[in-house]
C-alpha cells in the first residue's frame, strides 16, 4: 500500500483516478490547486481550467473526496501560476509565438511547485503522485521510467507531459491509462460520484488567450510573401500560424497566416501551400526517457496535440536543442508550440519549437 497524493480538479477523470487508487487499498489524499487570482477580468466561460468557476471546481473536488472518505486539501498557488504560466503565455503571444500553457503548467506547477508545497508546507510525505491524465508509465531497459500513450489513442494525453523530467516521473501514477472516457464516466456513475457527467474543460482560461494577453491594440501591416501590404492587423498576438478566419483580407483565393514578425509588427499571409514545411528546430529539449541521441535517430514527432505524430529524422544539437527533418511536409509548424518525440508509443521527451 502506498500513500498517494492525487491532483483533483473537480472533474470526473481525476475523481475516478482517486477512486481506483482507494479501491486498490492505497492511502489517498486529494489536493486541488487554487490558481485563479481574478485577473485578467473576463466574462466567464464555462469549463475552463483558469477562471471564476474555480470555486465550484474546488467544492466539487471536496464533495468527491467526502464521498470517497479521503482527505482533501486546497493549495494556494495563485502567485506561482501567474508568474509561471499566465505571464509566460502573455509574453509568448506578444512575441509572435503560439504557446501551450498546459505543457508548462504540468512541468512547473502541477508536477512541480504543487508537490513541493504539499510536502514542505503541508508536511504531507507521500510515495506517489497521481493524476487523471490518459497515459501510462513503463520502465525502459535503461531503467528509466517513461510515459506511454494511453491504450485508447483517441484520448491519449501524453503530449501534454513531454516536459516532465525523470525525477518527476519517478513517483507518478496514471490510473486511467487503460480506460476510455465512457468507461471512466460509467465507473463514476456507478460509484455515485456527483460529477460523473460533468463537461470537460474546453479552454485553459476564461475569456480565452485574448483575455490573458489583455494588450492594447497595436496596428501593423498584413503582407503577402513578397512584402506587399494587403491589409492591417490590430496586434500580432491575435494571430496564429495556420489561421484563416479573422484576417480581414478580402478577395482572391483563401489566405492563411503563414508568418508573424514581432520585430516589425507584421503578419504575413499566403495560400495554404505556404504553410507546409519539412524542418523545425526545437530548443531546450527534455530527453526524459533517454540520453540525447549521439547520432541522427528515426523518431515520430508530434507538433501539436491534435496532430498525429509524423516520422522524422531527429538530431540532437550541442546547445541542447534538436533539429527535425520530416519525411513528409507538416502543416502550420508554429514557433512556441512543443515538439514531442516518440519511439513507437513511448514518449521520449520534447521541447518548444524555436524555428
């Protein structure tokens, strides 16, 4: 039997994770992060990770813990979340990049400062930390623990954990790795959990990224690939690579955002075929499951959560980054997103896309 801390959001996934671990005989403690500081002010959007609905989330997590007969703690991480996630997200958009705040939150906050606070300030000594992520843990031949895709690939969430370090992986548990979402809801309903049909979070912040950036308008040119001005934007942070809607450039063939230049405050638009590239460079790569490859290595690389992993040749660089050359062109590779590296269904690590 282990003493397991379970990160509980108030949703059905983390609740069932706690239920399954309790039923296995572990001593389970539910912990919920309090991260909403009331800023930026935004109209509520239901089912966001960060927003004014947090009070309801905390109350739901407490109800589930009471139903399960386990202890529940709330950890105030408002200042840490703002500094490590919200400020980062804002600066990335203002710099013309497209961040993934969930990946950074997992490494720095959920699997980082949260556990430090639980052990150091709350004085809770525990053997393992569990979440409701849909993925699995395996031990490789080199002795390292690694994340493996969930058995139900359509729900796999390993991509969001590509920056977890080997130290963080040493005491992680993912009880839902062999289950599907419908199975999880059925387990919750049969156990009488009040959140068995609760909707999933649809955005990381109430009001979306525009509320997080909350920057004044800054007009600039929209140009074509040759530099000809074809329109005007009101802030580069309102655009992402691959975007079609909202360009405000009429006439002719459909245009997409193909480039963002923060230095000149310029958005570049072009036809869809301009979005396809075969190469990228990632920086600060986290090789959690292996040492950086000494030779160019064939791996599968995922450039965003919704994209399938694509075959590529990956070369570790002396500066800690990695160059990636895909077998087939990939659509809308965006600076600031993460490239996650897989060997089969095992996640080896990842790093933010620099170019």
